């Protein structure tokens, strides 16, 4: 189907052998011959559907090439359209780029929402697995369109990436049973999210660590960080205590705690005892 057809123009077909001639199956006086069927009328493709088709095609293009290398003519050719036709749906390449960023951001949010697991550590593990599935599938998009962590990315891409971060913050708080996080807890979670983003982009670049190991490392990192800052924030200490109370001993968090405890050999205990026995010098 031509782009003209998709946009609802009259299809360039001959009717009755000549454009504007007498249709086959109909007499010159307008009567219908016996045994013939009426030709179905031309149906316009809804403009929203065509717009979404163009966005889908643009996503495929941006998977392969960074945004700054792609022209509006490249996008039109990939969509089987013309520059003028694309401009019927998008005022500029920037507007199309924004639609791509929105679609990609919404996709990862939908996938993260599909995880249904009540055990906090398993919830984190599964969502990390979903996230890495996504960035591996959309590798070119993550490094280009969303430009994760890059201050040089266009504003629509930065806005889409920020919506994803904000959503991950909310679902992580839900995982920890928190409605309104304290300033300290929100800072810890956002720092962890930034670390996950950076690790994902770096992993796509190097593949230096098996993906499953990286997912475990990142899931553990949040727990270790929360334990580390708990003494300075009572609300975080309470969440760590709650987390430990709902975890099964054979879950990821239980394994982590036992692994940390396994480091406490005689030498380690001696060093820790030295730190624990320290007393501040008396004030003079």
C-alpha cells in the first residue's frame, strides 16, 4: 500500500480499465449485471494507527543507529513514506524522537509492573532480570535514544529516563513496604538506581561479567547499603529489621547475611573487636 493510500487519498487504480471509466460489472446506464458483487469502498487507515506504525519503525531504526546520525528522510524511507507524509504526523524529527522515548520508557515500566513477588529480595532479583532483558533487547535505544545517565541527551529522552527512574523508586518503596520514604531512604534508593543504570550500560559495552552474577550483585548492593546507613536513620533501621523478618532463610537476603557472617574468621573478628573497643578520648 502506498503512503498516499495510508493517508486516506484516493488509490491510484484503474476502474473499468480506465481511471474514471465505467466500473466492471455495471452497465453504462448504471444497472448491475446479474451475478456480480459490489466493490467494497476504500477504507481510510486511522491516523493514530499510522502514527504508531511510524513510531514503531523509528524505534527499529534507533536500535541500529544513534539519533544524531538519523535524518527525517532516513525515517521516512524506513517507514515506506515520504518526508512530507511524516510531517503530517510529526512537526519535526524532535517530536518523533520524543514519541519514541515515551514509548520505550512506557515499555520498560509495563514490564517491571508485571513482576508479582512478595518476598523483597526475590522481587528485586526478578525486576533486575526484567530490566536487563529490556536493555539487552533495546540495546541501541538504551545507549542512544534514552541515553541513560547522559546529560547530553535531548530533553525528551532525559524526561523519559527520569520517568523510569521515578517509577523504579516507587516500586522499590512498595517492595520495602514504604508509602512515603524518608529523605535518607529516597536518596539511598535513587543512588542504587543510578548504579543499576550505570552497570547496565557498562555491561552492554563490555559483557565483562555474567549477567546473572551482575543481577545478584546489584540486588545485594541495595541490602548492604541499607544496612550500612541504618545507624544514621531510624526509619532505614526499621526497614532493615522488617526486611529480615519477612525473608525466608534460603532466599537471596538470607544467603547474603550468611555470606557476610562467613567472613567473620578469627582475624576478621580480631580486627572488628579492635574497632569496637575504641573509646573517644575524654574531653579536656
